[in-house]
């Protein structure tokens, strides 16, 4: 695709001339031809305490869009062999061109870095309002390198970034940190993204948490923040929606995207669709019935009737108190709850997500929803990934049962009181908590039993058993950030969720899943780069994504094929990075359990996951050689 040149209007010319005046130097460094972007990224050297403002290289914006894609491009430029916990690693907070706009579900940012958990490039997104406020403050992104000699936070307002002393909040949890900054700067128009004690103590799956409860959970991005002595990013900015390049085309694209979200046939339909009513936890009873809910560390593919206690329907009936949302989202899938009885009575938090309820409940062998609420709240406060923590516990429990502990005290299945105590020990790296803070893959490997952890490339699996949803098997194995459901959300096709009805497939069939996963990976790589919420894919398809992007940045010739090629380019860049980082041939695999131990549960009984067959199909579709991107493919996709 040739870059499109738009004639410069008198207004644009004036803006450009203003931008070149000395007082505005650094406010907008380049003459970005694409509309929509702030064209401003703050590059923060934490070692020297210096902030530089630069525009986005326009060819990068065209090739990699923003958020995930652009963040990966910066991290790739920084070098794939960097030690994730060294000052040289890069930590990017990146928006996409649609972030903070009037686009529905556009309150998203990607935190991109080299992961201390997997050694791959990783991107982890969060919602709420922080991404929108970063855009309203005048930025497309923040790129941190180096290590501050003392704890600092970045304060952002009116197009400026300042590094300030964070010693008063170092040692505090996320909730106290947010409160501290709210008291200092006032709550109005303020957002705080912070790490908790887990990030400070370099727990490998520490997360950044935004506005108390919205986490960039996966991959240990908070651990990288802790390694840099960066406690928080604090943004003050009032609402100021960016303008589209093509107003008329944008209105059409926006209205169409909104119509499909509101459509009562879709699960996104406000107050009617399953996602809106029950949140992501609408899935709990569905996967349980299908024999696709990994339970007791994935030894069983369903939890039985008591699973109902963990479900979105149960939460709705018993403890739901509010339905919060994110910037520009009518779906409001967040579920704020309050514990009504027992030792945690009165505890109020958001949100009981499906993955968290599974990881800290069914996969750890219990179904006490109040205990799950308590543990999610702990994770939000300490700043830890609920999925990885749940996998660490279930790995520990299976090692206990099999006598593999090598001196550690055993942890029984479902012992949630002990799990709650251990969560704090992990955040502070105390006792066995220090071993668990390394993540389930390293914990099991250090005990000499790597096979017990259900991990891929060092990251724990999420809540879909690949014996009952086979697309998830190939999706986990080939995910560029370790086991993940969000690189290719095949249940959209396997559970027949709109708008992929034309792709509807049998969850127990392997044939065709390699190609399906490639298609999803490419589409999601593009939407993650816009950056729109992943749940937009329950209503929007390739046309909606393409039209919104084309109208907002002013590229009317941009087609669905261009969109798919862009997603493919981003996916290949990530894979190329990983290849250079040491994840070469043979690094796409599944835990032995899923390929060799047949399901015994109704819905998937007798099935294993035929990974080898799906991998052959997938590599054929990708043009990769056993997981490695060949040079011709990089050239074809203009990866540069
Ligand atoms: S669907 Fe949920 S997570 Fe996504 S933007 Fe809306 S409220 Fe936020």
C-alpha cells in the first residue's frame, strides 16, 4: 500500500508552523500525515531523569498502527536479547489511534515490554479511563528505559511528563497508592496506574493496576516497573475527544460499529446480552457443561454441579452491586460485588472475571465465591496476575499430592484460607512465597517436575481446556506471549458467538483450527493496535475495524485486506523478536496432559488435543518453518 498524501489545508499549515516555533519545540516533532494521532511520545530515561518528546516515525504508524503493534516495534528496536529485569529493558505504555476517541470500547492501552516471566515480547492491556486521559493529556505513549536510583512516579499533565519522588508510596499497595495521589491532586480528571508490593518485590507475574481494579495482568509488566523503581503513572487530564481526519466517513463507521454492539442478537447488547448482564463470567457454566473447564490443575475437564457457585449467574443473583464500565462503552461488563456474609462480609470490589474465578476457584479445587472475591481483591492491591497466581497454587497443590515438595509444607486442594495467607507471602517473597513468586513453570521445574505446571513458554494457561475447545490448544501453543486466550479467541467461532457465525466450527474438531487461529491472531493483532477492547470482537468484525481506522486516520483506500496484512505483519514481528530472543524451533507446544490424557467429562469425553496435526496446518498457513519466521516472509510483510 502506498502512503497517501493529503493536501495540506491552511489550518494544517498554521498548526505545522506553530509546532516549529521554539516554545512548542518537542510538542510535535514531525509532520505526521495521518490524522488522529497526537504524534507525541514521551521517552523517559529513568537513570538520568531526562524526558524527551518525539513524534512517531510515520512509517511505523502506517505499518504497526499503535498500542500493541507500535509498542512491539519500539521494543524490537531496543533489542531482543536484553535482560527483562535490567535497566536496558524498555517499558512502553502505548495508546492506539482510536484510544480516548468517541469510538466505542476505546478506553484501552497496551503495556509492552520484554517479559520477565516468558522471555518473549509481551503486551498487556487495561481499560478504565487512564488510556483516554493519556491521550487527552496529549500523548500517544510513554516509553521508559533505565532505572531510577530512587522510587519515582511519572506525573503527566498538559503535554508534560515530570518524574517525582515516590518514596512516600513505595511499600504501599495499589489502593493506598491511588488514595494518596487522589488526596494530593484531587480526584477530578485524575487517573493512577500503579504497581503494588508484588511489583516492588519483583514477583515475575506482577501487574500494573489502573484505578484500583483494572489490571494489565499478564506477563509481568509490573515486575519490570518494579525493577526500574517506577511506582506509578499519574495522569491529570480533562475530557477532550480527538477529532477524526474524515468526519463524514467517521460518523458512518462509528454508527455502524455502535449498531452491532447494541444489536440484541449480540452478547454485548446493553442489559440484555450475556456479556453485559453477567460479565465475562457468563462463560463458567458453559465451559463446565462442554467439558472444557480445566479443574484441579487441569486434571479434569469440568468441575461438576458446584461450579454454579462460581458463575456469573450466581454473582448476579447474590453479590452484584454495580455494573461499572470503561470510557465510551455501553456494554458495562464490569461486575462490582459486595460480600454479604462470612469473614469477608462488607468487602466490595470489582470485578469477578471468568478467568479469575476459574484460576482461584475451580482450578484450585474449591467453589467458595467469597474467598475468590477476597483473592481477586488481594491481587488488585498487591498488583498480581490472578491467572498466574491460580496456576501457581494448582501446581503447588498437585506437587503436594504427589510428594514432590522437597521440604515445602504441603498445600491441600481447595485450602482457600491458606491460599489467602500465601498471596501476601508471594507479594513479599516470604518463605514458599518466594518460590511461588517465580511463577508456576519455574516453581515446578525447580522441584524437578516441570510437567506438573500447565504452562506454555513459561506462562500459565487460562480457563479453557483444549481437549474440549481444540482451537484453544493451537492458540495457546502458538501465542507469542505464552499461553493466552486473547491472541486468538477461538471460542467466538467454537461457541458460535457473533459475528463469526460464518466461521462457526465444532469445538471438538481439529481440522481447520490451524487456519482459524491464524485468522484470529491477525485480526486481534490489528484491533489490539487500534486499541479497542477485545470484547468488541463479540459484535464487530473486520469491516467495522477497517472502516473506523480508515476514517479516523484519513486513509479511505485502506481495505480489509490491508487490515489483515497489517495484523499479520504485527504477529510476524512479535514472532521474529521471539526467535531472536531464543524461542526458536520447537517452542510451540502444549503441556503433556492436554495431548495425552483423555478427558473423562461429559461434553469432551475421550478427547485429547491433536496439537501436531493443527500445528502442521498452522505453519503451512503462516509460512513458518517449525515456528521460525523465514526471511522471505519478513520481506513480504515489509517488517523493517
Ligand atoms: S466491554 Fe467491558 S472491558 Fe470492554 S470496554 Fe466495555 S466495560 Fe470495559
